[in-house]
């Protein structure tokens, strides 16, 4: 048997065959225990959101470029791809700056109305911004910009939701462009295929897509597997601002 005494921080052990033994020990004070990090209080009002900082930086960049360059253009685009857009940025490096993505933030930097516009008439540029637009700041004239941007044209694979530029129909028979290991994948994409003697065969004529119809995810994947590109990246000019004057091209 044993008895403990919390007041004296001691333990008394009693055994029939042995004499009682009293052990003394010390209990560390809870006041000296390290504090848990979980109990640390954080005042949320003192935490700055990184997203807001990025937006403020983007708005400031728009204003800085207005002062740096002579012209501000609203550029429209179709089938934008990051890799191709990088090529355009490299081509204009040292001659101009493209800003896009956060359209509302850019519009906030330029101004939404006469009362808050950064420079006279700039709010009209903000009103021209949309989902498929970006800003180009440069000293190049409208004629030069229009010539260079409209001359750029690159094709890429169409994505789901994009309209088919032409009808694609496959005839019944072997599909030598696909290895036998693709048979299951093609079947899951909806193609009527079978595997015979290690070759993939199309059981009957199959229309992958029709001209003008929006592509489904399966159709877009099949076209990519067949190396058929239906998306063309293009640019156009919607408006220009310079020295307090605004002009629309649409």
C-alpha cells in the first residue's frame, strides 16, 4: 500500500515484509512551465493580406506607366496562351509594358469616373476594359502598334468550350497514329475503337466535331491527341489615350 501527501510532496510506501519507506520528491511549479504556442493571441486587425498588397502594387504600376509612356492602349485578344504571350512581351521589351489579369484593379488605378480618374479622360480607358482585354503602355504610335499586333498570329490546341473551326471526321479502319496502349484512353473519350492484332481500329466512321459547335472536354482532348490545332491567338486595338485625349477604334 502507499499513501501520498500533496502538502509535503512525499510518498509513503508500506509493505508487509519490509519496513515503511518514505520517499520525498519535488513538484515543479506550473508557473515556470513554458507557455504553449497554441495559446498565443493574434490580433487579426494587424495582419496584412498579401492579396491586397499585390492589388495596390498593380494599381500603382498602371499609374507609373501612364506617366512613363506617351500612349495607353486597350488591347483585345483571342485564345490567349501564357507561352505565346511571353513571346509578345519579349518582342516589346524596352518599347512597352503589358498589364492585364486584374481588370478591376487596373480600372481602379486609372479611375472609374471624372471624379477619381488619374488623368483627364483616363476613366474612358477603364470603361473599355473587359474579360479579354489588357493594357499596353508604349511610346509607339497607333499605326505602328496596330501593324505589329495584328501581324502576330499563332495557332494552338483548342480548349473545351471553344468553337470548332471545321468539321473533323474519321473513316472506319486502322488508326496508325495511335499506339495500341491508347485503345482504352480513346474508348473512354467516346471513340468506337477496338484492338485487333496489336492495332487500333475504328469500328465505323466517327465525327469528332462539327464546324461552329462548342468543343466538349473529350473532343478537345481527341483533337490534341490527333495534333489538330483550332485555336489562333490574335490581338486587336479597342482604344487609345494620350495627353488627355481618348479615341475608340470600335
